[in-house]
C-alpha cells in the first residue's frame, strides 16, 4: 500500500507534536496586529482628544477623503515620437540570449514588453547543458536593481568614461615601463571573442596575465581533465544515457560542475515500459541529488574518498589500500559496484570531491565502464578558473609586483578565504573593477567601471566545445555603463564596437559559412568544426598538478584520521555563489531541502546536535529558532545558526556559500554569514570544530512547519518499481472509497458527490500534471511564477509569521526508510490515529528516520478544484469557477474575510496582510520605479486586504486562445502553457487541455500513476499528480 | 507598407482639395465650364487642359509638390513660365526632367544639377508613364492664376448642414402663442374677478369672510402618520440620490479633457474619412489601441501643412494651422527646410479612457476577432471635434453588451467545434458572448 509510509515534515513533528497540532488547527498563526495602527494604551490615555473629537475628526477626514476621491487623477499617455518597428505596445517580444555571469551559464529567451525585459524563459531550441534554473529565472530582477552603479566612479565620486580611459591607459603604460605585471582577474567568460580580445590586449601591453577565477572552484576536476585529455575543461555527462548512476558527493542536480544536468537526468526517472534509472548517492550533506536518489548513503567526506577508491578497485581493479569503511557503507559500495558492472556502458559515476586524484579516478572508472553518458570529446567550458593562479596573484599583489589589476565579474574581497591579504594587496596596485554594484571589491578598487547587466550586453559563449551561444542586449543600457570587452577594445586602440568584433570573430572562425543573424535569432550555434581558440587561462600543463600515477591508491592513502567534524561547503539552490544576494526573489526563495529562506546555516545531524547540545525549537507561531554555533577552521572562527538536518551524515556538517554579503545590497538582504571565510585552499571540505554558543537563539524564516496539510495522509503517493511493475494499480494507487449503503464506493463516483457535475466537455478544460518522479525540486517554477504573476516579496519577518506569498510552493516530505515492513499492521492502525501524540511518539520509537530519510518533493499550487471548497464559502462571490477549469479570483471583489483560505484543504491561498507595493515598510523591488519595471503589465498588482492565489496563469491561456482566434485556427497541443510548466526543464509539469483527447495531459490523466491530492475530500482538482516510483531494486 | 502610406497621402490631398471645392462653388462652376469646353472643343497640345492636369497633378505630383509652397520639391505655380524666363528652358527640358530626372542630372545639365543640390540630392521620381499631353495638362494646371482666398466675412461656416431651422422657429411660435394666450386668459380672469367684486360692492352683497382655520402645515405636523410617511419617503429618496451619487463616482462618461494639441477626430475620421485603425493600428493585434506615434502623423502632415476645411469662429484656419505647427514642433520637423531637426519633445496626451488596473481589456479581441466597430464603445468619434468618453465603461455596461452580442464565428476555425457543440447544448442558432463564457470573472479580472 502506498500509505504504508508515514510522512513527516520536520524533526519537531516527531518530537513535539503540540505545536504541530496548534498549527494544524490555525492556518493564520498570529492575530491581526491592531496595536500597530491603534497605538499603545498609554499614548491613547495621555491624549487630550476626547472620543467625540476623535469621531468628528474621523467624520471630517472621511468626508474630505471621499470628496477628494471624486476627482480622478489625470493620467498622461506619451506615445513614441518614432515608434520602433518591432514594438507594438501591449505585445511581447522575445529575444534569445545567454546568461554567462561566471556561475550560471544558460541559453534563455527573454520576454520584453514595450522594450522592458520582464521575464526569463527557457530557450527550447538550445538544450546545451543547462536550462534556466531558479537563479537564472530571477536574474532579470538584477537589471532593475536600484543599487546598481550608474556610471564610472573614482573613490565614490562620479567620473567620465574618458577620464577613466585616460587614467587606465596611463597606468598601463606606466606598468609596462616599470616592468610590473598587468593582471586581468576575471570570471570564466568562456567567450571565444573575449579570449581573442584578451590576447590582443596582451600583445599591446606586454606583461599581461589573465587570471580566471571561479568563486566556487572546480579546479581539481579541471586539472584532472586537463592532465588526462590535454585540454582545460570539464568532462560532459549526458545523464539521459545513464541507467545506473552512482554519485559520490556530486550534487549534479545542483551546481556541480556548472550544473544543468537535471533535464537529462529526469528523462530516465519516469518509468517507461517498466524501466527507470537507478540512482545511488553517497554524500554527507543532504543535497538535491541525494533527495532524489533511490538509495542514499550518508557518509563523511573522508569516507567518500575511500568509497570512491574502493569503487575504483572493484570496477577497474588494482586493489584497495585505504582504511576500512564502515560495514554499511562498504556493503553499499559493493552493491553499487556490482550494479555498475551489470549496467556496463549504461552506468555512470560522478564525484564532487575537490581532489585531483578523486577526479582522475572518476574519469578512469567511466572510461573503464565505457559509459555512454560520459563524454570526454566535448568538454564543458563554463568553468576555467585555476586555484593556483589566484593564489599566486594574491601573493604577487601583496609583494607589490602587480602594476595594474583589472577585474571583471569577480568579487574576490567577498569570495576569497584570505580576504585580508587581497585587500592589502589592492593598496599596492592600481585597480579597476568592472562591477554592477559598489560591492566589497569594487569599493576598494581605485575605479569602479560601471558594468552593464547581461541583458544590456553583447557577448558570445562557448558552453561546451563546439557549442556556441550569443548574448544580445534586450534593452538599451539603463545607466552609463560599458562592458569589459568594450573597454578592452578602447584600451587596445580598437575603434570597432564589440558587436562588430564578435561578428568578425565569428565570421572568420566559428560560423564557417553559417548566418550570424540566424545564430543571433536562435541564440545558439553548434559548430561543425572545432575552432582553436587562444588559451585563455595561462594554465599550461606544466602549471597544473599532475595526478599520481595510481590515483586511486593515492586517494585512499590521502585519507587520514580526522578530529572534530568535517564541513562540506556547498552552494544553495537559491543563492549560488552570492552574486545575486540583492535579489529579493532569491532571498525569499525557500531552500528545497530545509525550506528556509533569508538565511544560511550550519546543517548538523541529529546525533551530532545532541552531542553538541545544539537545538532547534519552534515557537508557538510555528516559527523556527536554532542555536548558534562557533565553527572554527584553522583558527578562523565564524558564528553560524544551526539547523538540524535529517540525512546529514554523522560526523559531518554543511554550510552554504552566497550569504553574509556586506556591500552593494540593501540592509534587508544582508543575511546569513560568509562561508567563503572557511574556504581555505579552495577546498569545499574542511575539518572544523563546532562549539555551541550559549545565549539567544537565531530566528529563521522557515516555511517548513507552515501550511501543514492538516496531517491528512494520501498526500504523496509512492511505490517501488517492483510493485509498480508487478502489482495492479488498485494495490499501489487505489482511489479512496467511502461507504454508501454499506458498500464501498470510490469517491470519484457521482453517487457520493455532494455537488452536481458541471459539463465541461465543450471548449477547453485545463489540467496540470505534475510528475513526482521527474520533479527534482529545483524551484525554477517558483521563481518563474513570481516573475509572471507579480507575486510580492514580504521579507524575513513576514515569512517567519508564515505570511509568505508564494503561489507555488514545493513541499518537501521526509519519509521513513524502507525498513518497517514487519510493522505494517501496527502502523496502519496508527495511521488512522494520525494527530494523536501517542501515535507520533510511537512512530518515533519504531523508527529512527532522522538518520537517513527518503525525500520527496511535491509542488503544490491552487488545485483548481472542480468542486472547490473555497468558492462555496466566499460571502461576496469573489472566487468562482470558470468553464475552462480554472478557479477564478476577482481581487476587486474580495473583501478579505479569508474564509476561503480557511476552507482550502491544500492551503494554497495567500492573503495580502499589507500593501507590498510602494510601501517603504517593504523596501523590495516593488518599492522603487526601477524595480517596478519588471512587473508583468498583464497581471494586476494586488492591494492590501485581498486574497490571492495561483490563477493557472489565466493570462497566458487567454493569450493563447486569443492568438488562435485572431489567426482563425485550432490550438495545437503544447501551445497552452503556464509559467511553471514552461520553466520546468525536467518535464515534470505538463499543462494542457484534456478535452483535446490527443494531448499529452489528457493521456497523463488516464495514466495508472495519476492521482489527485487529498482525493478523498472529493474536491476533484484540475491538478493531477503522478505517483512517485522508486527504483529500490538492489540487483 | 510605405507604398500604401504614400497612396493614402495622395488620397488625402485629394480630399483636402475637394473640401476647397465645396467652399468655393464659384470655382467649381468655372471648372465645370472648362470641363465642358474640354469635351466639346479639342484643345491644342500646347495649351493643355487644366482640369485633367489637376487630377494628374494630385495623383502624381502632390506628394512632393505644392503650387505655392516649397515642399519636398519646389513650388510649381507658373513653373513653365519661370523656367523659360529665368533659365531659358523650354518644354522639352521639362518633358525630359519629368520622365527621367536623374538622366538629365547625369547629362551634366547645369540647372538640373543646381536643383538636385538644392533639394538635398533627393532625385525626383521618374514618371515615364506620363505622355506629352499629360504633362501639358499638368503645366496648364500649374499655369492657372492663384485664386484669392475667401474673404474673412464668409470664411466662417460656409456650408450649413441642413439644419431644422424652420421647425425650430415654428415650435417657438407655437409656444409663444400659447404663452400669450395663457397670459391673456389670466389677465381676463383677473379682470372678471375684479369686475364681479366691484359689482358686489356696488350692490352691497356681503362676501362671506374666510373663517380662520387651523393652518394646513400645523395640521400636517400634528398628523403623526403623515409625518412618518413623509419621513420615510424623505429618507428613501435621499438614500436613492446618495446611492446614485456614489455610484457615479469615477464614472467618467463625458470626460473631455483639453489636450496639448487640439486634435480633431471630426476632421480626421469624419471629414477625411481616415480609418480609425490607420492611426490606432495596434488595436488590431494588441490589448491597447495605441496612441499613434508622431511619425504616423507625419505620414500625412509632411505634406499637409495647413488646414483648408470648414472652420468656425472658435476654431479658425489660423487656429488649426497653429495646431499643425505644434505637431511639427513636437516631432521636430522644420517645414521651411523640409527636414527633421532632431529636436523632438514628446506629446503628453491626457488619457481619456481609463480602466482600472484590475480589469483586463483587449482591443484585438473586440476589433479583430469580434469585428466590433470602434464606434460601438467610443461613440460617434467622427463627429467629435474634441474627443470625450462616450461610454460609462462600467462593468454593467460591458456585461450588457456581452449578453446581447453574438460571437462572430464565421470563417474562424477556432470557433468551429466549440460553437457547433455549445449552440446545440443551449439550443440556439447563434451564441452570445455570455453563453461562450464571456461573463466569467476570470476572463477579465486577473
């Protein structure tokens, strides 16, 4: 039975159910803050205004206000002088472009309205590693950041570009004369034209060094690839060709090696003809990949190295020379090895261990397997940084050997572990920082060269060898900015624009006869011949370390006994390397695993937390508090709040990059702590000692315990591949029954329905199908929904009060592992008693799920019930049902009783407790003119006091219908989209018209795996879920 | 696209001229005579026919030339005479120039090159299709004397639409007569009354004195029931009026703001019959109808620099010409130099039709798909000298129309299936918008 498993959402739910109980009964945990506007009692009593006077004032001001309101404001409309041919007011234009900010690389489509980019979408034409993830989706907001540097600056004062140019050229020649180095410290551009440009710059000024710096380094993997294949790059993996995936510490669904592997991975996760891929994850932090794995083995980072060495010995041979692994892990490695061997070329091994030998071992294993998914011919080019070069640069800077330092796309003062050294070195040199912000580094540099956003820039990117992409501006530069390449052209005395330079570079090499305009239109171009580009990195093969001749044994031997805990640093799905820290969408984006927003934290296993006396507590409101801990690496101590993370390997802790920014962002965004301070030697694994800090607890903005689904089961159906293949649907995906005349009747039957069925067979009837197998929980849909529907950002305090406004949330459920079959009978009894303390405690005793739970993600938005409970309770009929299946919400009619939210079994309705636009209390993007440019003009910005929720993107479906009507044609399957389904690159979300019998979603509705959320309630939703199937077969 | 614009310009100039005809009936008569002559007598080639010439001129030349004003090309009044007098060029040179000016320029002709330089090296379009006779006709037209502008006295409202003046007068007479009759009657009664009283006094008949009764108002106040009824009535009626007042707040029907440029829809859409969607082209494809950008205005106003239509005391020719100058100033067009100066200043029109943000309205749905006339909602725009909001733009108004209007399904494949099935379900021949789902909240509110 699918309901065998008990789902719980947090440790608290297991330990202390009283709070959970309270929350289950109260959707809104706090009273309306009347004190805020009524003032305190003392002030009221001290006032000389009598009650009568007060009423007089109220009466007068009401009359005055209503009189004033009778005069409508005069609105001005200003047309173009000369209307650009391609712009029709009210009609969106799409441009293909590419984001390449050094961390995220993806081909995207940009939706512009009246010349303003308002949304990032996937460029379906370009499936080169990486669709738009949550950060890329959110990147459009960075364009309208009110804290952008609006022009070149010297020591905080504005200067002209001419002055800057003159000064830079003077300094460059001075440095050349003095024999000092000129260093270009840049992000990974992976840009053929920029490489060419830099080599021209080198020619002109001599002693020029180009140092490529990735904030989160993949240097070890790059070195390993370079040593083996002679080219600097990262091996490419096509996960759609892998049926057995073993990952050792690689969060390949996250940002591992540049990310973008999720769509390939998801393809084999959906059972097709009884087959699906098997994914085994060895890791210490609970990552997205681990959460999606069929089998997850928690182990410390040093054990990971041993496990990898062992795996190597089992597959490639050559013996195992390391320490003994714990029996459980050893067994898991052996099983993984046998499954890999069985899979042969369908197997794949990946690893995220930042170690040259480890990465070499991975390459060797994949070669030995002849893995089809392993592609060493077209390496990924989006990481090129070299740790060694950066380290040399810092010491050179300190020694005063560098005359001129030009930085672009990097923020080393924030991202380097030895920031003080770098900052000191900066004083010895003339420095220019190309930056969009007055951030930590650029404020210390002599000049800030205001850089444009990528949506204002030209550029080209070689995403992987032979696969090129173009960046084009989608808006005229908002400020007096000039991009790095344009400046280099100027400083080399080249008069051509960067666009012409790219055209020239492409025309002579890459295009080989292809059309530039076509490539620009598509955004991508796949070269037929490999183009030799200049070696940009200055990392010649002598420079890089070479792996030991027997990498595996070297790897195994390198593991020594460790004291204290092992820390694994990682990048969070929302924040990445921290460039977009001033992006309120990303700050408020709840982490898929911890469901915590506006923070980073130390993840600690339950066992270690008990040992260290670290606690997590929930307030009566459900808000989460956690202890602080001092984390020390080599005498470097930072104080971090703690979250107890189920699945965290005992003996390990985790901490994410990207937080703790201090410059170039609003105060509200200065959240978390800077983990780069612990990133010594660019190694993500560090030995740390952790001490509890006594005193007050940290207040998290965690949505984890909020919006509980009333403890009702059958929310997330799950089964194993074996059961799925062998048993009848009734066994693993039964429709709930009720008793009618003492006969069980399926709830979907009309006989037991409270309402009459409305005939929806004519016209469109929209359904959204969500495949729990394909959903990786990446959260791109959450941000896409934000952007499309003008969902407001409410801030940390409000999220803590569970007033987050996300229309679409991705619930994360931890489950107990597969070890309690024998307790079935007892458990089933208990599942009937869900909600009573005894049973929850009983489960706690019965299992120890916190050690290594299975995880499932479930995106939940308005289910658009055909028999919607919300509609029947609205006293003003503000929410009603459309024939096309959508549950409508007329904001202008809503009076804010919130009955609908109380009556919604899915808890998907969101109430506007405040006015979030043009309100200084909520100083996010909706509070300034610049930020409001991102708003979608087709969707209204809701006001205070109204309820809102997912509309199934009715503005998009209506537009599709209108376009078809205007063209006088029928609508094809695939034309209907919602923001979330369009953003989903893993294919988990399918949207369409079920009255179109040939449509994909109509077929999915008939699928055996299909079920509805809380089906027994009888709401008949228009959102379907596909049962999660796990491939637990150990063969 | 550009070509069609040019065609339209030509048509427009035609229309403008026709307006002049109407005004100057004398001229029409004279032209009529000439036309008559043209049919009866065969004129020699040398003389040409000014009437034919005029239509040829309007069709071919008027886009760039005016008779009395330098435009893209030079003014052409008495061009032949001038060329002969000043440059010594004969009609053959003109033939050659018109048919292929660039060839003449290439041949090194001094005057041709001079003209070419003078007009920004914009070569004149070649007209090889014009015969000698055509050109003669055009020249004959250009050789005509300039007609004096209509004198100030009868410049105002020269053409009176057939106004119901007679009826108005007769109504007034009847009313006046009735009034006089009543006055006479009242006077008569008063006199009779007075006379009777005098008779009574004369004959000593005692008139009964009116006894002092309780005043009516006092009786009224004392009657509690009546007071109650009145109070209820008063409350109800005041509630009615307050409700009425409140309900019309922010309903801006009739809103007629003063615009920065006096743009007359009457002249453009009415007198000249320009299609609404020529200027408001985005209404066809977009949610907004779009306020035309100034370059659209200049499609025509590059050559229409003055107003020659009907005028009123309030809006004289000078007034309208001044408004055109405002346009030139905004778009940065130098009429004397016939080129753009590059100094533009956007026009801040006052928006008349304002829907609240929470309403989604799409013009193309109504105009392109629904085939609605603009006037259905915007009223008789072609009669509006100053545009105003015709419809209340309330939800009730929208809904009323959706309830009664049929969906235009003809030749639209999208509707084929759904209309067939739905009309069968509802048992109607044609579906209204409401039956199609046009009353659902979410169709307009999101």
